[in-house]
């Protein structure tokens, strides 16, 4: 009889503990979403009629190579172009692409999306080779003077997960398979060099053609 009651007590205790753990986990997940606001990521002139949209993966080497090109271009033509960034993490190739995207989104909750975006691309070889890239993401958050606890919490936010997933599905629905992929005024761009890319946008603006001053190699793979 004692064993029978002891077994019932064990089952009840297990159910209570499991239920309590589930509740705590669920509550923690809800708390991670507190304060999160999902927004577009736009640089340059938000009202410009020329719109460049980049679908990119923070762990993609070709995206990192393109980063200084887009940065230089916006420094020169940013007042005439609306530049939009969209996540396209190729998870089968880049296992840390989604965590990196979430780090950028978490920084964006403190108005530092593009600052984190730059750090991720400029330090790609460091964090992507690590067994624990999150440690580097925290370091970058500290360097950007973010509230690190809030940053950590927002990296776990379900709404940020959903946003990254939605971006990926958008690119997938358009038939895109590599990164970076660019659209110019809603049309997928085709180019064979950095200068081709640059001059296509300048032509849309209506300005004179030119060449990038960024030192790049001629054998760059433009989409990975």
C-alpha cells in the first residue's frame, strides 16, 4: 500500500514540476518579446525613388566582400537611394547565419541595427570560425554601448525569430538561391562585376558612370 501511494505521489510531483518548468519557460519566452518592435532596415534617403534591396546572409563570404562596396556607394549616393536590407540566411551552408541575424535584430531594438550589421560583416572571419559566436555578439553589443541584458533577452525573442524566418521565406518565394542578391526598383539585378552593379544603380539615378575605389579582386564569387 505504501509503495502504491508513494508511486502516486511521485507522479503528481513529476507533473507539478514539469508543469512549473513549462510555465517558467513559456513566461521567459514571452518576456523576451517585451519591447520588441519589428521594423524595416533602411539606409540612405527613405523617400528616394531609386530603391536598392539587398538579400544577404551575415556568414556569407561574398556578402562580406560586397559590404565595403555598398558602404562606399551609400557614402557617395545615399541621398539619392533608398537602401533596404533583408535577411536571407542560407542555413544549410552557414550554421551561424540565423544567430547573427538575430544579433543584428536585437541591436536594432536599440537603434543600432546597421552598426551591428557592419561589425558582423567586418569581423565575419572571427566570429564565424568560433564554436560560440554569441560571445562575440555580446562583445560587439558592449562595444556599441548597448544595454547588454536587453540585447541578450531580445536575441531570444520569438518575434525576432519570426521576422528572420519571414525574410527568408520572402527571398525563397522570389526564387532567390544565393547571397547577396540585389533588387533595383523591384527587379533582380544581374551583374558581372562590382562596377556593373554600381553603374546600374547610377544609371537609374541618372548620374555619370564611375568605378569603385574599394580594392577588390577580379575573381569574386558574387553569390554564395
